[in-house]
């Protein structure tokens, strides 16, 4: 049996590609090695922060990280590893962290940010889904005078309606658990947040009801090529043929490696701690502790903290010392309270060195489309990626015919 479109990887990117293609009338099959509750898309912060947060590769990132390392507050850890791919990635990251590139990235985030939030909103309304979605802005909290002053200066060039500067006292209204050491904050109005778990489970359930085929707990380990096309993909037990194949395997590159496609992407390990806390201390909206790279997102019955960016590690275990370090950095700037029903999690961001996702057709095997490398913004941009991929497949576009690929894909940058 030959299928129409097979998507390998049921993280948020795979699911949003499936949603867009299904809505366009295509027959979609999704294959995943897990049951979708194991992916990075499940345990992340759920911040939809396309606006005013900046990019990861910003001018000054290297110096700032060094300063944080000296203070013992750095979220970044590079594991010593003699991997030429990692060194190439680090070099490209360092050279991408310049003013021109930064401005371009911010403009692209704004362009696709407005679209992607619109798509989430429309999807929830149309399909009657509940993602615990709130477009209530993102509170950027500062614990250092210098970075707060710098950000305030940057705000002078922004449209006043997009942000609100909050004093120490006003910050407490949004972040009642913050303590006296917080210098102040800025509420960036355009951002949103949701519960990633709800997004994943509800989207999967909706797609299943609509007849999208899910093949779960089956790892794809091989690809066969014939006449300049991918002919089939195989697991240990089955072979699947299709017209189109989409690779949305997150940070995992096994299949791209078999294709001998070197993707400029590295796994960046991060952690989350989900817990319940007194309601009166819960933040009113998603909160970024800017100087600590810690995000705190409220959800209906809990709160989630996320942090850390470890390069050079593919260890899937939760390292206790990292959890403790997140907690101790967080506790320096919050009033004492008890975290209850704690759940710890770790996952890997599929990180590119210039914040651009890896999107587009394989140049030799044209029925193979890459939808990867969404890094630290995969939840944010997944609906836009789904739309771009749908357009490529339904209109049979080549990379050069897609403005989105030329603008937003890291394959050509
Ligand atoms: C700590 C942390 C916090 C984050 N916070 C945010 C945030 O606030 N906002 C935001 O926008 N983003 C955030 N991110 C990033 C976001 O989670 C990722 O960008 C996103 O989840 C990537 O989605 P994906 O679908 O590409 O990959 P994944 O979610 O990893 O899904 C890939 C899927 O492919 C499957 N797979 C892989 N290989 C195979 C194979 N060979 N055969 C079959 N199946 C396979 C896997 O099982 C997996 O289910 C965060 C990430 C981390 C780690």
C-alpha cells in the first residue's frame, strides 16, 4: 500500500504539519518511536514569545555568558567533547551573533509570530480545542541593574502600545512570589503562553478523530531511495511507501545522517520542574527571569519552571545537580514557599546556530521535506512551519519558489 504523506516525528512540528495538510485535504500518516508523551514538545515552558524577547545569538552573548558563568548563574554548559560538528556549530553561533543578523531575526520573528499566534487562536476556535492559551503578554523580570537599563533604552525605539514598564512594586502585582532583589520588569504585551501538554494531547486526539493515521511506538531506522525519490522508510518490523515524506524528528538526525545530509543543528538539553504552589503567589502571566534564563509559566493547576542550555550532551537522564541549580537561582529572587507535587523533566532543543529553522525540500530527493531545527521556539512557530510545509507540498513548490523558505529557512543561511 502506498500512502500519500508520511510524517516521521509526532512532536509539535509533526502535529502542526499534519493538521495543515489534513485541512488541505491530504491523507496523512504520522509515525513516531514513542507515544507522543516523550517528546521535547511535551515538557517545555509553553511560552509563545516571538516578540521582544530577542534571539539566542545576540550581539554580546559570549561576554554575557562568561559573566554569568563567573557569578555561578549561567544556564549554559558546554560539555567537553571532541566533536568537529559541535565546534563548527559553536563557530557559526559566534559569527551569527552580530547586529545585522540580530535585527533580521527579530523582524522574521515578528512576521511569523503574528501569523503563528493567529493560527493557534483560529485552530482552538474552529476545532473547539482548549490549549489553556492566554495572550496576556510575557513579563520580563530583571535582577541586574545594567541589563534592565539596557532593555529600557532599547524599548525607547519600540511602539509604546507593545510594552509596559513596571516598577518594583508593580512587578509584585504580576509576580507576587518575587522578592526585593528584583530591579523591575517590562510586560511585553504581544506574547502568549499555553500548556504544551494540552496542545499535544488535544491535537493528537482531534487528528485521530478526523482520520489521520498514527503509527506509534515504532522507530524508523532506514530510508530507501529510487529514481531521485525516497521510495520507502522502514522500522525493524515494517516498510512504508508514500508520495511525500516529512522529517520532523526534532533534535534526532539518524534519518538525515542516512541520507548523508549534514544539518547545522545541535541538541541543547534543558530541564523543567512542574509543581503546585499557593494560588496567591502564582504569576499572573508567563514570566522570564531575563538575567537567569529561567522561565516561569502558570497553568491551570500548576506552574512550570524551565531553564538550562547544555551543549554536547545527549544524556537523557535528569541530572539532579542541574535541577538544584535552577531551584537555587530561582530562590535567590523569590519569597520562600513550598513547591508541591514536583515533576522533573528533561528534553533537547533542536538548536541551529542562527535561530533559523531547517525547512525545505531535499535538493536531490525532492519528495523529502525537512521540518526541523526549531530550537528554543518550536512551540511558538510550529503552526507557521505547518503552513509553509503544506504550501510546498500542495502547490508542489521547489525551495526556490517558496518565499518562506528563502526568508526563514536556515538551510540556505
Ligand atoms: C527546557 C525547554 C524549554 C522550552 N521552552 C519553549 C518555549 O517556552 N516556547 C517554545 O516555543 N519552545 C520551547 N522549547 C523548544 C520546543 O520544545 C522545541 O523546539 C519543540 O518541542 C521541537 O519540536 P519538534 O516537533 O521539532 O521535536 P520533538 O518534540 O522532539 O519531536 C520529535 C519527535 O520525533 C520522534 N522521532 C525522532 N526520531 C524518530 C525516528 N527515527 N522514528 C520515529 N520517530 C522519531 C520523537 O520520538 C519525537 O516524538 C523548549 C525546549 C526545552 C528543552
